[in-house]
């Protein structure tokens, strides 16, 4: 367990945000932490979609149950949070 | 005996170069301080300032300017212009004074460096007047807001801002340190007087004086006009210095200085002037949009100055012009959303009428920025104001020290421009900001942004209250919506435009 800062670049939001997460968090948990600061604040919810996370510029999303500590994501790396089909 | 005309004695009187006997030329004028770039002194002696003034003339004119501005202030002291002004206008005043007044003192130091280390006698002569100009600007822009400090504590930030770690103050200091506090005399001539002052401040002050008159604030209008006439004179120090550099084979070096300075000046003007013109200025007083202003003055006028001097347009010119469409809208959203971190109260500027104006001036605004404002407006309408308050920090650009932001909603184009340098990951708002860093990484690498400081544990407790304390924002100082959210009332009758 270790505190791990990432940068959230949330689809349809206007700004990059600092989001503190934990190496034990799954990608779904990381996504929920990022969504907390954007959805319902400046980004309208999209109830029929799920939010997935990927590296900036990547095409593929990280698996939803993968733990942050198991990836090669660096602290303060910008991650894209994208509304995707459920 | 009749006095000589100025032109009969001026050239001889300001031929103040001499041959040093006790120290070497290099010791007297070290290149690190002159920035002469190896161009020999005799080549600098052809420097010919376009605006010539003698000391008695200068004193007489400045006395008249001061007398004019202070008389208008005294005459209008009881006129209740301040009380009757729109809160958006008061916010413009607060932001302006805090961001500019002490910057003028910094500019005075920079002019002093040109007085001492300018390689051309004409440059030293003009900079002497420029130094006194900047001293006057600092003092008058501290004296005028001082009258308002008892009425509103945020005006105390005219003097306080630069002494704090408030994020916009860090951004201003970082920019001005780079452009003129930590530069040689020649670099100052190019970066401060040519790029920053000719390109931006001189024209900005013209626009601001007109806006102040339009808003009925004749005290501020006369103050700003009085400053602008000084700027238009001493801003001319840079042009002849550029001519000397270019004609002596230093065009590439000169071009780089200009390119860095314009890019840095653009960021400051974008966040200070963009929201002022398009959001804080009451709708009925807006004469042109920020984009139209930039296209007229920067693209139409300044572009010609660059070409006339024999310079090229900066490599990023088209990218910068593209930013005229959106960057200041993103900055405005950041200023408003993180409003407790400001020393002024930002106006939202998004009533239904304002939004119609924004859509007209910036087609597509409703589908992009409007969608984000819809969510904010909806939260305020439905009793969820806590969702319009910040809970985390935005990522700050390692060059501009301003949050990294761009277009939300349908045109979403927000992106990090990262750089891995010596094992540290840096983040930039654009390719332009990252390019500046790459020109001289050692110069910039050790600076810590507000986010870096937060992660390093320098902000305690590590939450919003800790951050506000770190920024020296006391209760009664931190910003809130300029109109007390009254603008939301209009939406109780009609839904936000983008939602229709």
C-alpha cells in the first residue's frame, strides 16, 4: 500500500487534475476516484456508459480489475478517463 | 546667450562611452550582464533611439502627467463611482493592481540594468527615463488602490500579492523573473521592452483605458492613460537593439529571445485580459471580444513590427492564434471554479445573454464550454453549491505556472505535454510551453510548481484549507462569485442554452 498521485485527464472536462490514489487500487477504483472530481461537477453523467482508463494517447484501456501497482504507470503520469460502452 | 535646440547638443551629450584605464572593458561590461553577444562596442554605438527626450523635458512632462492623474482622482473621490460600479469591474481593478503594481518595481530593476550595462549610450539614456517611469508606475498603482483598501480588503493585495505563494502571483513572478529580472541588459531590451511592452502592455493599456472610460471609472482611465504614454516611449528601447543584433549576424539568437518572450507574455495576457474582456466586463460595456482584440493588435499590428525589423514570425504563430479561440475560456473556468484561491471575485459572466454573446463571438462555445457551465449552473440551481467548489488541485504547467486546460465538452482537446528530463517528469500546457523549457532546461528545471510543493509536503495540512493558508488567503480575502450567484436566477426561468 502506498499513496500514488496520478493526473486525471477526464473526457469532456477542461483541466488536468491531481488525484491521489493507492497502488492497491484496481483500475475501476482509480476511475471512481477520478470521476469524483469531474462527473457532476463539470461533466454530465452518462449513466449508460462505463468509465475506462488508458494511457494518454493509447488506444487500449487497462483491464478494469488490474491493480495500479501491477502496471508500469508512473506517479504523476497523465491518464485518460473515457466514457465507454458497458 | 540663446539656448541650443535639443537636436544641436543631444548626440554629443549622450556619447558617454569611454576607454577605461583602471579595469578592462570586459570587467566593466561583462558579457553576462550586457548580453552583447560578442558584438563589439563600436557596433553598438550606431544604436539610435527613435524617441529623444532631454531630462528637463522629461521632468516637465511627467509632472504634468502626475498632476493630471492625481487631480482626476481627487476630483472624483466623492463621486461613488466605486460603489456604483459593476462588481465585475471591481474584480478587474483588483486583479490588475495585484498582478501589475509590484511587477512595475521589478521592471524598474530591469530598466536599471539597462542603464548600467546597456552597451549603447542611447540605450542607457532611454533606460534611465524608463527606470523612473517604472518607479512612478509602481507607486501610482499602489497609491490609487490604497484608497479602496478600507472598503474592501482584497485591494490590500495590490501590495500583498507578490509577497505570497498565491498561485497567480507565482505565475507572474516566474514569468517576470524569466523575462527581465534574471536577464542581461540586451535580453531585457528585447524581451521586456520589445516583446512584452510593444507587443502586449502598450496596446493592452490603450484598451484598458478605453474600457475604464466606458465603465465610467475616469480615475482608472486617467491613471492607465498616464502609464500608457510612458510605456509607448520606453518600449522603443528594444527595436534599435534588435537592429544591432540582426545586422551583426545574431538574428537567430535575437529571434529565440523574441519567441520565448512573446509566448510567455501571451500566457499572462491570456489569463489576465481574456477573462476580463469576455467575462468580467459587463455585457453592455464590451466593445470587442478578446479574440477580436488579439487579432487586431497582435496579428494586425505587432506582426508587422516583427517583419519590419527583419525578424520572422515565431514558429508557433499559428498555434498561438488558434489558442485565441479557446484558451482564455478555459482559464476563466479555472479562475471561477478555484475562486477561493484568488484575491478577487471572478464574475461568472454566463447569464443567458452573456452566453448568446459568447456563442456569437466564438461559434461552438455552447457545445464546449457551455456544457461544462451547464453542469455548474444546474448544481447551483438545485442546491448543490458544494459541487461547484474545488476539492483537489489542478495540474499546473511547469512553464506558465497556470493550470493545464483546454476545451471541454464536444470539442474536448485537453492534453498533457510531458517531458522526462533528468528523471523528473514535467508537465506543460502546450508544445510552446515545453519548447521554452527545452531551450534552457537548467534555467527552469529546479522550480517547483504549487502541485510539486503540495506533493513534497510543503503545504500542510494537505487539503484546500492548507493550500489557502499557504497562499496567505485569509477569510475576507479569498475570492467568491462577483455577483453573489445572482446570475443563476435567470436560469430559473429558462434552462441553460446548451441543454436546449
